[in-house]
C-alpha cells in the first residue's frame, strides 16, 4: 500500500473522504500512466535492447549487437541507459532500425496521446538534413510512408539532450489498413540523406502523449518525495519513499553518491511505485541517495534529504531472509488498493485481482509476520479487508472467478467469453491461504476472532460437490459459468497443480465430495500412475507427463500449505517425488541438451512463465525449452532441495543481480541465450519463493495449514498411508 494513503488524525470526515478519493485516483492510474504513455524508458538487458531489430545493405552500415540496437550507459534521460543509433548512409545502400513496444502481459496498446515525444543526443552537432527518416507501423498491420525526422526539429547541438515532438495524426498510410496512431507498435528509423558520413544519436524516454501547452510542460510536480529510507544488503541497497498524489509525475529520479563521490542519476522509477533497488555488486560499498519527482518534460522537484547505507557480506540465512522479504513485498506494496488482494502482474492493470495469487500472498503474509517484516496488527487489518471484500465479490456456488475487478468485485473474463464464472482451482489456492491464516492468527482479540469467523464462513460456503459435472460424478471440473455452465469442460485429473483442489473438496465440512474422487478424479484410477521413470539416474513415481517430468510448479502450488511429508498414496510419496523432480530439473540444466547459454547446476528451474516472445509457456525439460529460466522454479524448490536452491540463489544474486534483481526480488524469468529479462512481476511467482523457503527453514506454513482440524481426517478418509522414508534422493549438484 502506498505510504501516503493515511491522512492526519485531525482530518474531518469530508477531508478523509477527499484524501481517499485522491489516493484511489492516483493508485488506479499507477500502471496506465506508464502503460499508455511509455514506448521506451530503459533496457533491462545489457549490451542490446531485445525489442529492437536492425539491418543494413552495403555500402551503408548500422551498428548492431546480435542484430539489435546497442545500449548506451554513459548518457541517458531515463537511467540507467539509452539506445544507440550509429549509422553511415551511403549512395545505393540502406539501413533500418526497428524499435517495438514491449507488450507485456495484459498490456493494452491504446495510447492516450497523439504525438510521439523522444529525446535525442549526439556527440557532434547534427543538422536536420543529416537525420534519418521515420516510419511507423501499428499492431494491426497499418503503416506509414517515411517522413524526415529533421522536419520536426532544428539542428541538434552537440552533447545536449533535445526533446522532439512528432505528430502521429495526418501521416500518410501506405497499407491496406489505415495506420492507427493509438495502436502504434513499431517505430522505424530509416536511411535518409546518403552523405557517406558516420553519425550517432542516442535515443531515450520515448513517450506517446498529448501535445501540452508550454506552461504545462514547465510546471514542476506539486511536491517532492518525502521519507526516503535506504536499507543495505550484500550487493544492493533498497530505497523506499513516500510520493505525491500528482499524476503529472512521470518518474522518480534516483541520485547516488558512491563512496563519497558526486551525486549522479542512476535510475528512474515509474509513477505510483515508491521503491527502487540499486544493485551495486560490491559487498563493501557506501552509497548516499536523493530522490526527486519529475515530469516527462523534465520539470523536476527538489530532491529529498540524503540518506546513506553500506553494503555488507551476508550469511546464507540472511540471504534467504532477504529473498523472502523482497518477494513478499509484491503482495504488500503492490496490492490492489480497494481489496488488499494480489494483482495479476505489475506493470499491468491496477484493478485486475488474481484469486490464486492472492491466496499465495496470504501465505507469504503469514511468513512476513513471523519474520517481523510487518506487524501482526498490520497483517490482520489486511486479512480482514480481503475477507470482507471476498464476501461481496462475485462468487458462484461459493467459488470465486480466476480474475476479479478490484474496484467493482465483478468477475473479469480474461481468458475468453466462457471464463466469466467460477474457477475451482484458483479458489482452492485462495482457500489454502485463508485456512493457513485462520490457524496462525489465533489470538483472543476482537480483530483475530472476527478474521477466523469470516474465514470459516468463506470456507463453508464453497460448494465443492457442485463441480462434479458429469452424470458419473467421478471427478471435479475446473470452471462453471452462470451463462455457459460447464461448457469449458476441463476435468481435473493427473499430475499437475490440482491435487490441493481434491484435498480441500474432500476435507470440506459442509459441501464435501466423496474421498473416492481422489482416486477416480485426481489419479484417474491409475491411468498414467504407477509408471516409474528415471531421468539422469533419478527415479520418479508421479503421474505421467509425456516425455517430461513436468514443470516445477506442479511440485509447488498444491504443496505451499499442504505438507507432503510422511504420507503416500498408492503411487508415491509426494515429498520424495517433488524433491526428485526438482533434482531432475537441475540435472537437465547441467546436461543442457539445447546448449543454451547460462544453464548449469547453479542456474536451473523450468516452470510456467512468460518467455521472450511475451507469451505464456509451460516450460518443462525435454519438451518445451527455449533457454528461459524462472527463479521461482529453483528458489521455490528450497523446501525439497535446499543446497541446490541456495546455490542458484547465490549465483543469480551475486553474478546476475544487475539484471535479475529488482524491487520484488528476482525477476519473473530470464533468458541469457537471448539476452532477455522479464520486465513484469507475476502474482503467482513471488510468494512461492517466500513460502517454500520458510517451509524448508522452519516448516511454518506446512505446520499452520496441517493444523486445521479438517486436514488429518481427510488424509485418513482418502486412505493415505504413513511413509516416513520417501524415495532415495539424488545428490544435489
């Protein structure tokens, strides 16, 4: 929650309401202010920008790195880098450089403005005639004729940043579909005058905005940031501050003085986010910081008073705590403002709640209280807000949708027209978190009694039995819609993430399904089960995934709360099997059959994430692999493979932290082969790191969830057998 959301105690009721409305308006725009304006701000990848492409035909030339535009780090507007355009335009030659918009998850390209604004810098003065041409294409195959960039600017002075405005309306279309400026997807820089001279331009902070009157562009933000704090870790320093509710703010600018040197800008943070991670890479550095707020035209507020922090070597336990806290912060700092629940992703729509991710976030919040990241009182207040919201949000036979609009409480059919109702699996993830909170918050205080009562009511309303959709009623089905009933017809079965759904459905005190459904539904009466697999000499016994042990989230989502230790069904002991599947994933990266850059015993973990093509992939060994790893895969295996997971943590933090570490811990995914690092944080992927590290260290969440009185009788009803000796583990490399 933004720190400036709490008004003074002296405010009267009307003033309190006004403050709240202003905060909600600001919070609701935190993403859109970025997503609907920013075309390029900076590159997460070193050396080259992954969302670019260039080519040249002799005798012309264009400087490229792996066919992409180089990244410049010495001169920039939006730190820590800009893009370099270095060319030589010769007669009978040609070159082009394409810059595409980053279409991260759920980003809607519908630009608010009518003009492209870009900042330009050149080491030498450059006349308008020497500048390249521009052309544009939209996301629907509309494109324009080229226009001279020089027609929009006077001569560019040497070593000086100049902002240039290019109106997007009125450009000549050269495609069957007229060019749509609001759907701008690619900016093309093309050979202009063939003067046979080398030229260099740096490009930065490209935005699509409405044309602003000159007086507006000069206005500074209404107030500077306040309450700047700095917390040092081994290789990075975490900054946090309170920001003003002023949507004119485009960025916060972070200034750093390293080891007593002069202050220099080192990075920016988008409006609505009040945290910054400065990765120094040095465990013995002293850094002082100041932060300002500025507009897109660089009208800048005064800076905050300076704060200082010193990095220092950290023990293994301290590193684990560091990752736990940073991963948890996504669910605290970036929670949806009305409900307190987890957003699907950030950047991403500020209203789009993810139900399952919210359950994971509740689990992470329990860890946060136990580790003193937040107070017990803060957590209870947040849990009560979530419970009260869920009581009135859309639910169908007691089951919530996958996605909910946090401002209205209504279902969001994100996955298509039929996805407008109940999602039983996401609800089971949510309930796993709520039941854990019910056991943990056990104090005899009015707020905690209320929380337990509300959670119990939510638990008892879930009509699990309704989701036995077919006449045979021998399995659960994933979705139900008030308009389309069970039309999606997704039967829950097999080795995947749905085991917890069956366990809770059987454990329900009010709407339970027969224990036999565990066998007829989840294990499919043994079809594909009981088949032993061996990969790299490591035995597996779980359900069959053709050609692969499966993605690692199969071993995690159902087992964040449910403790797989000490019991087995007919086919396997799930703790041993999950551990061995994690070790297979590590061994696969060591073998590296795809010869991808970066794979090793210290860099492993294939699971479901968005890849470099900005599409969701269920990455798994042998079957689907393009070089993309997800830190949540290996880090969330800590409860099974502590040595292997800790080795990955240390490597990714110490060796790749400049690109891979951010304000909410490790980035969602990365691909060293393609020099790509995800720019989003996903709600499903941060909390498992917090929770499974804690389960491996203390067993806290396993202990709390298993303490629910409905769980042990459920295990007995299914017929699970005690099994203290799971599969013999392979060696952690």
